[in-house]
């Protein structure tokens, strides 16, 4: 899910260690387009945050490796961004982190007679992802994580509220003066 095509997965193998060394995790990587290709990397720090300076830092680190190894034929544009508030869920830990929020999921095979699901995330059990179905809120369906080809948070008031609260807390902690112990 983090990489869709064989080329995406190959680039992921090359760039994951670069991102980790710089202090970031790649959430999703996509090489898109025909003649005017675009390499899109969505990333975040391990604490789940990412700002413009982080995007710049990661872009520079990734660019150095891409320039040296040159794994992409032809011209392309590198785009490094945050996953955004209505982010894709690509790692098992994402499904736990956003438990209780609305999600849209698509599977690579039928489960419960269908491939697409919408509902509230119910966390994980082992390698399975739980979803409380929108049309049957009392019914939780668990599907193997490996069957999921696409999952994305739905933009809801609850998700916007969480994002605003996290941003306010982050800004408050960044503006607090550092405390120091009095010398005796």
C-alpha cells in the first residue's frame, strides 16, 4: 500500500533508509504520470508531525540519493509533503492511531460480498483491521491488512477537531520557554 507499483516499491527500498536516517517515515510513495512524471513522497516524523522545514529537509536528503543513483529514467518532479488531515492509511499502526475515525477502504478481493467498505475504524487485532460498517454500526468486520489496497480517512468534523487540537498543543509546547533548574 505504501508503494503501488513495482517501481514504487523499488524506490521505497532505496529511500526508506534515507528517510529514517533523516528522522522521518515514508507514509506513501507514488511515481505518477507519463512524460511529465512526478515522484510524490508523503512522510512524517515518528511522532506523526511534519512541517514545511521537515519537507525541505527530507526533500534535500532524498534528492542527494536520487541524483547519485539515478533510478528514474527521464525527467521528473520531486514532491515531498505531509500525508494531510484526510491521510492515506498505509501502515498497520495507522489503523490503531486513528481508531474511532471514519475511513474508506478498498480490498484486493471480496470480503462480506464486497471490496469497498466505509465506516468507523475499530483498531487492529493481530494483522487484521477492524471496521464498524457505516450501514451496520453494531457490526465489526475484520479484514487482513494484506488485503487492503487503499484506505483513507474521511474528512469529518471529528477529524478536523483532532487536527486543530493537535496543532494547538504543538504550538503551545513550541512557544513555552525552556525551564531551567535554579543553581544552588
